[in-house]
């Protein structure tokens, strides 16, 4: 026997299946975009560690120069033993921090390899630089107002939820037909010892007498649709907030990048050179030199941190709108 799909039951089932397929494709796009964002964020952190290590190496060289000057001044009787010991301690501390960053470099490389689906110990071949990657990839894909306009149409999570809602609308239409009769057509074959084989046609019509059951199906479908619509609305607001946060992080990093890169680092470098010269001539204290060096390092790290944060923010924005 076979049911004859009257009341467009077959068409509604096909439409519901197509909606489920669209939702599955959108979720696949979402997963791919999230993986890509994870790779970029891990890569930006890896580049930041590389830059941090390079800065620490420069600091070690600077402290070696300062320690040599302190030794010369102490030998000449122009500096106290305390200055020499503090200079040597600062140099040893900087060398230890450099070694720690070397270990962190391997751990960040393992994180990046994991995001790429590779062995954690795999080598990363090629010359990578945070500034070059930032210059090429850290710009916004569009103006903020345009991004908000494109978000609803391009976000894969919202596309998947819209397809789910469409499927729920069809499910509600299907539930509305549950109380309608069903038509069956078929054939029946009989073989008995008293008569010859007989084949008869069969036509049957169901009697939808369980009205409470059909009413419950309609109410459940209506409730599912309302829940899906509320989930879609809440997700739209949440994803808008996520985009707002990513844009804020990008803009905040841009302000810091310009401030530290174009203004503060240059001044700090001049202060370090001046303090070293003054200390060598005896017109500056050890504290002045160390303070200027720490200020330069903090500004340089803040500049690199801003570039890495911009790369991560752009990766988040692209994950929200992978098209």
C-alpha cells in the first residue's frame, strides 16, 4: 500500500528538507569561519611572542652596555658597589625573562599547530613579522555602519536560524493537516487452500477521530515556531553585540597603536639614550637609567600588543561575516 500525499503533504516535506539542508550548510560555514578565526588569533599571539622576545633581546643588549659602563665607573671609583650589583641583577633578570619567552614561543607555536590540525612540535617555516602581517591583514573589511548592515545577511549562525524557522513554519503547516483524512491505495494478495490466488485492489481513507491528539500536535508546532522566532531575535541582538565588541577592540587597539608607535616609543628611546649618556658622565643616577629602560620596554610591548589585538579583532569580524 502507498499513501497518496494529498493536501500538499509531499510538497511540504520537500520544503522542510530543503530548509534543513540550508541550515546545515550555514552551520558548516560557521564552523569553518570559527576555525579560521582561531588560527588567526593563535598566529597573532605567536607573532606577539616573537616580537616580545626580540624586544627582550634588545633590552639584554642595552643592559649589557649599561652593566659594562657601571663596571668601568666602579673600577674608576665613580660609582658605588650598589649600582654595579643592581645593574648586574637587572641584566640577569632580563636574560631569565628572555629564556622564559623562548619557552613561551614553543608553547604558542604548539597552540598554532593545534589550530592548524598539525603536530604540536611541527616547525613553522618562513619569516614572520607582526608588523608585516598587521599591515596586510589588520584593516577593517568595511566601514562600521556597513558591517552592521551586512551582518544580518551574511552571518552564518543567523542564516542557519532563519532556515530553522522556515522549517518550523512548514512543520506548523504539516501539523495543521494532521487532522485531515489520509488516502491510501494498494493491492491485496490472498492464497488459500480452498480457492485460487486472488489479487484485489484496495482504497482506504483514514478517519481522524482523535481530535485532542491532533490539537496537541498543532499547539506543539505553534510553540516550537514561537520559540524559534524568539531565539532568532535574541541571536540577532547577541551577534550585533559581538560585532560591537570586536569593533571596539579594533578601534581601541588602533588608538594605542598610533599613540605608542608614533609618539611614545620615540620619546622613550630618546630618554634611554640620554639617561645612558648622563649616567656615563655622572649626571644621572642608576634609578634614572632603569626607569627609562622599563618605560621604553612597556611602550614597545604596548605597541606590539595593539597590533596583535587588531589582528584578533579583524579575525572575529571575519568569522561573523565569512562571505
